[in-house]
C-alpha cells in the first residue's frame, strides 16, 4: 500500500444528517473540582473516625487506625485514577493521572505497612519484643488477618517493582502483571476491614459509605478498561489494513474497521492498541493517531522500540485488533487563541502531525518544530512538507546530534525556540515526545513567559 494520506482534509462525513461525533471534553469541570470532592470524602472519613471514638484511644491504636484509613482511601483513589474514565482523563490529563496514581500507590503502601506494624505493636501493649508473637497470634485467631498479611505483602511487591530503577529493568509485561496484584491486595484489605475495622463494626451507615467508596473506585475501572474496549471492538471490528515503513525503525499501522466514521476521536488523542493474537493479546500499546480520523482508517505511526512493537509491525493484514480509547487531552478543544506552536521530539511527531492536519488556522498562524537526531529518524517528512505547503505551516526541522553547530547545545532551549518562533510564548502550545526533551521544552517556553495553561503536553513515558 502506498502512503495515501498526505494532507487530505478530514472526510467530515455525515450520515443520516448526524455529524461525526467528537468525544466530550468535559471543559465544564476543572481539576480543582475533583480535588474538592477528594478532600470532602477525606473529611467524612476523618469525621467517622472521630465519631467512632478514634481520638480517645491510646496513641498507638489511634495512629494504627489513621494509617489504615488513609492507606485504604489512597489505594481506592489510585484505582479510580487508573480507571481511564473519560471525564477524569479530560479533566486531569493522562500524564498527570499517571503521576498521581504513582504517588497514591506509594502513599497507600507505606501507610498500610505503617498500619500493620503500629497496630500490632498496639495489640502487644507497646512492647517491641511481643510484637512478632502477637502478629502470629492475630493471624491464627482473627478472621481475615492472614489475608491482610498476604495483601500487605502484595502491596509491597507492587511498590518495589514500581520504583523507577526496578521498573526500568523489568519487561513491561512483567511489571504490568505484578501491578495487577494490587487489586487482589485491595480485596484482602476489604475483607480485613469487614472483620476488624472500627469503621465497620456496629455502624451500618459507615459500612454503606465504605462499600460505596469501593464501588465508586472499581466500577469505572471495570466499565472503561474492560467493558468499553470490548464494546468498541465488537462495534467497529478493527483490524490491521497495512503496515507502511516511514523511516529507520518507524512504521505506520493502518487500521480499518466497521463504521469508523462513528468512532468519536480527536486529532492528538491516543488509543491503547492490542493485537488479538495468542502471543500479543496481553500487551496493549498506547499509540497516538498520526492522521486525523477520516472515517476510512485510523493511522498510528510507531517507533519499533522493543519486542512488542516489532511484533505488531510483523503482523499480517487482516489481524484483528482490540482498541481502548480514545484517551488524552492534548487536542483542539484545549485551544484558546489563534496562533499555534506545535513541538515534536522524535516519534512525538505522530500526534503533532494529526493536530497539524486537524486544526483550522490561517496560513502563517501555525509553527511546527520537529526535533530529531538524524535525517534517517525523521518520519513523515514528505507528508509534513506537503501539509506545510498546502496549509501554510512554518515548518522547522531541528535535525542533528546535540552539540552539532546547526542544532547547538540546547536545541529546544529558550534561545533556540525564540530564534525559530519569536512570539512562541504568546501562542497555544502543543508538545509531544520523550519525557526529558519535552520537560526541557516546556521549561524553556515557561522561561520565555508562556502561560502554563496554554501549554498542552503529552509524554510518551
Ligand atoms: C500516551 C502515549 C502515547 C504514545 N504514542 C506513541 C506513538 O504514537 N508512537 C510510538 O511509537 N510510541 C508511542 N508511545 C510509546 C509506546 O507506547 C511504547 O514505545 C511501546 O508501547 C513500546 O512497546 P514495546 O513492546 O516495543 O517495548 P517494551 O520494551 O515492552 O516497552 C518499552 C517501554 O515502553 C513503555 N510502554 C510499553 N507498553 C506500555 C503501555 N501499555 N503503557 C504505557 N507505556 C508502555 C514503557 O515505558 C516500557 O518500559 C506512546 C506512549 C504513551 C504513554
């Protein structure tokens, strides 16, 4: 198949008088609203603890209870923030959700470990020497306690495997597989709370409240990470149409399906793509749309990074796929002004290319900066050139190794960006690419005076 996507305007298809759907952007909600609800629920949990006589207990027992409640609440929030619920994704942003989920994970694990130690010490009357024998007695005599110990162990395993140094060494599948044990750990925590938790014993309202918290945390996870992808796949039957080479180690995956004109997605968004084959079904890959959805196909442009992406590129046409999404808040609905600056690093060009195609703008009102280490890694160049000529985009290739005279020491630093786009700070800005490079570009733009609210960022992890 030849690349036949060059600068074609989106099909803008209409059927039975119904416009092509777009995902809701939830702009009526702000992150502050989410945090207010989180804080409100925290206050209710604290109030229930006070009502149940928490502050009147001896200090060790009280601290043990507070760490248990705080740890459980953090774990449930962690589940909710990993649910990929569209409203959370749009309001908080995918990157921020990932970072918050990570921190909530660590907070919950350390709080639950602290709870286990401090509460056992409290049962042992504050005697360090009696703590271990007391732990054994509790496991033997209290229903649900063995599960709690196993749950805490699982939490620890997940936390240790998520420390950056460990994560870098583990294959993604192994890390992700271990990560799923956190759900089992939460189930054990729930049983433990049912049998021994002060907020459960004898207070029906508190029981109902906590059960509601578990439901609110887990229901979106089941809906959006299981039911929705299954529905989407059943509805649109996505399958691989073709794999097209774009540059050294970079290919485009063309995905066809049924009624793709009814699939609500925006330029700049991403899907988690999974090949439904025996070997690949358990590894989903987040890939951004590299062309505006046009009703005929979806296109993802992919750097062959590890085994998973290489396996995808070798799949035969017709392979069925499972799609999860669309996700990501780096899209046109975040635009606030007329002039635009798009900055891509490496394979970050994928969503930037679809944004450049999808935006409405006057010739000259968009600058696109594309940073790569070499010409051979510069993907989609021909179609970018065509798009720039056709739509009037000021296209800047920043190609070469750092330190080379034509790119300088800091190719996306404040001086370099100001030289390329003198009014960079006064535009809506869209950044995408590897974390370190994009963080540097973001800092440079802030140093130039850009409004942080007008900087839209997607990191590729
Ligand atoms: C929001 C987002 C959008 C992305 N869009 C693109 C794109 O358009 N084109 C492109 O080439 N790459 C994109 N990536 C990166 C891409 O997902 C990974 O490079 C790819 O999944 C690597 O898989 P692998 O099996 O080849 O390598 P592996 O060796 O299995 O993984 C290498 C690294 O890729 C990351 N990764 C792998 N799977 C996942 C996953 N399911 N979720 C999050 N991170 C994962 C992890 O950091 C992992 O350590 C995107 C990443 C994110 C987070």
